[in-house]
C-alpha cells in the first residue's frame, strides 16, 4: 500500500497517478481536512506527468498523530520532506490547493534548494492574506438572480450571528457551496463525497495554529529565486482573488493567472485552460 512513516512515525497515505515521464508533481489538497480524492486527476495533469497526491495527517486515509499540534500547517511541511525522502527525489515540483498552499509555502521556505517550481491554486486567506470584504460582497451579489442565492445568504447570516452545534454549522456551510463556483448546478454536488472531509472538530484550529500577521514573519515565506505560479478563479465567492494577489506579491519569482470562468476549483471548471497553464509553467527551465 502507498503508505510511509513521517518524521514522528505517523503513517501517511499517498496516491500515485499517471505514467508519464519525468519527476512526479507532488500535490497537496486543501480544506483543511479534505481527502485527496476530491482533486481527481487535477484537471487531467496525470496524462502529462506522474502525480503523487498526499492525504495530510488526520485526513482521508492518513493516521491521526498522537500530538494534535503536529497538524499545524507549519509542522505538516515536515511531512512533505518525509515524502520527498521516501520517494528518493533530489528536488520536487509542488502543487497545492487552498489551505494546502500554506504547507507548500512553509516547505519551500524551509527547503528552497529542494523545490524546483511551485503552483499555488486559489490560496487560502490566512496570515495577512484575508479576503477583501468588498470584493467578496460584489462577487456574491452578482449571483442574486440564482435560485439558491437567498438560502445561502440566510445561512451565512446565521453562521455570523449564532453559536451553532458542529453538525448544524457544517450543514449551513454546505448551503454556501454555490458561492465557490463560477457556475452552480446540482451536478456539482457530485464533487462532494460523504466521508471525504474530516469530522474532527479540533482539526481546523489545530491546522491554523501559528498563523501570523507580522510582516517580518510573512517575508520569511518568500523564496527569492523560486518560480511560483499563483492561480485564482475570478468567480471565487469563497475567497475572492485578494488572497491570491497578496500571495503573488509576496514571492519575488511569482506570476498570477486569474481564470475568468472559474471559482475555487479551476481544474474542474476550466480543465483544459488549467492544464495548459500548469504544464506550460512546469515545462520552463
């Protein structure tokens, strides 16, 4: 089975995909706490090169560590290093989605000589990279003519104003899902498989432990010579494009691409454009 022991003995699951030539692209899912299977083939990238998708600790088929503090994104960067060593790779290309982009950036900052290129897809808003409230309000207001809109607005109001039990909070957050997409239909529900998201109520807070707004600490994450591609969705009503723009500005070697018909999962909504964009970037020397 594709399992390895990380630095503290925690057993982690990874999934190889594709049979192309070249070194594999290491892929980190978001959430936090979302099973790697939601990524599918990452827009068909498995047809162009090998992929290695990692289930983060306490997620999917990976084990829960004895120390919950080891779930923090800064600590999970050590799992990426353990995976690199397990695969016997001198350097890696790294792609991460949403919350996983924090792990990727932490890893690249700690091991800049071991990352060749890095792709950050709809990076999460944390550490002084929060969404712009005005941008989010405009993105959501633009959906006001859709049949699910008022129900989603009501759910958001309850989340903001009430202290709810975890089960009810999870249900209301699911009602907000259409805002994450450029185009929503009931077919999109197939993207959300029951059991593919962590149910640990402590995981989110444990993952984000150590987030900071200190400019000096943020500057530490910038790797001067590392080529970075930041991909945003123009219709991402979950985060907007502000976090992606802030992340791109942080890294001197970064470029920003905003896909015009995508939300938070651009490899699903614009797979061909996403695939061509990433492949072109990774092919550069």
